[in-house]
C-alpha cells in the first residue's frame, strides 16, 4: 500500500484521468506568462538554444527557446527521472534485475549494448546505459519494467508503456514544460509520433533532474563497465559517455541526442564556485552558481554549447552584480530549491 500511495503522489498533478487507463496528460498551449524572450544572437547551424541559471531559472541567453521541436534522446532525461522518483519514493532497489522485452527488436536502433530479448541487467545499469551511452533498448526496458509496477498499482489500464509515458507527461506538467509531449521513453521517431519539446522545457527538465537524488551521478561518468546477463552468465560491457563536452568548461553532466528529425541535440550543465556574501548582521548568504545550456538542431553541438557557456557566464555575472533583477521573458518559472 505504501508503494501504491507513492505512485499516486507521482501522478497527482496529471490533469486528466481516463477511467481505468491511468493518468493521461493533454498538451497545453504555450503560456505567454512563461514565454522566453529572444535575448541572444542568431547562430547559423543552431535551431534553438537556451542558457539559464539552474538555481532560480534566470535566462541569460536564448533564441527560439519555446519553439516545439523533436528532441531525440534528451527524452531519456525524463525517463530516468521517472524511474528515480519511483525508486526514491518507494525505497526501491536499483540492483533489481530487469529482463529485456521482445519489443526492443522493433526499435530502429537498439543502441551500443546490442541488447536482445531475454537479456538481463540491473535497474542501475539500465540507467547508466540510457544516460551515458544513450541506449534505446535500455530505455525501453526501464519503461516497461516500471510500467508493469504502475499497472500493478492500478494505473495504465493494463498497458505498461502507456502507464510509464503518462508518468513522463505528468512530470513535464509538474515542472512547467508547457511545450512538451512525450510519446515514448527513448525519443526515437518523435516527429512522426507527434512528440516534441523545446529548449526552454529541456532546461526546466534539467533543473528538476539536478534536484533528483542520483541523476547527476548517472550522467557525469565518463565510462563504466556494466554487466549484461545472457545465457545465464554475466557479460561485461564497457560504455562511454556520448557527451564529448564532459570535463570541458567545467561541464559535469548532460545528455546527447540525435535523430534525423531532431538533428544533433545536447543538454549540458556546468557549475562554478558558490558566491558567499557576509551580511552586516553577521549572517552568511551562499548563492550556488550553475548554468544549463541546451542546443537543439545544432550541427556542431559540442563546440556551439561550449561557446554559449563561455558567453553565458559573463551575462550571468552581470545579472547577479545588478542585484538579480526580474524582467519579462527572462525566467523559466521554476521555484528556487
């Protein structure tokens, strides 16, 4: 019963419940009150981008940040958050074994682990595979494994994938992603299936991810050896992080994505030392400094994101030095932690 109550809390903010089919989210029209202004230059070769402060959501650079676009494997950030929210709320076991389902053979690209139906791996290694190596079969396996748990708790109407994707869309609504609709856990075929997001919404999702226990660790590793059980015995598989910006410009996490419809995409995040200020009354104010950069449809995503970070920090520092003023179109609308 405790697990079921935890799952219901995860679903609490989803707007439409269709009798017996679990939680369903209807896409919401863009809200002018949370629209992000064009406050950055147009860069040829980048469809849209945003650079924002991860602490309170101030936008320092942006171009077409609310434009709805397919985002490829950046979708997997939402997949990982739904899994981790489940584990954290139900005290689940990341070492639990999952079995790769037959549906992975229908994916246009399974991923670097070359998982086949019947293979087994832990939830933990599934998260590493999805976030580091962008493995689509791992994301599919995670979704169906946890979707079955949702169905067992009375959600999804017997459809494990629908139950899980409903949680992804519920997450999107809770964090204010008004230009997002997820249709699967991996991001393949998003355009043809009607799935979309935006640079600003991916930034909102990233902030949620940074505040989700465990997620940053899964995206920050440069390489890791995973164990895939096939034929009764473990098979070690070395995976490397697809984020080539990791370790450059202070970048300590992120996610890549590429499909024909989305083009190359990247989300990356980088911290700088916190600002510590002593007040006259003797108290101390500590302001964490971290930027999130998202580029969508970017033909040179790693160098373009690097350039945007280099431009973003001075703009961010000027904003802080001016007293962190609020202005229309320069806020993601997220609550400070």
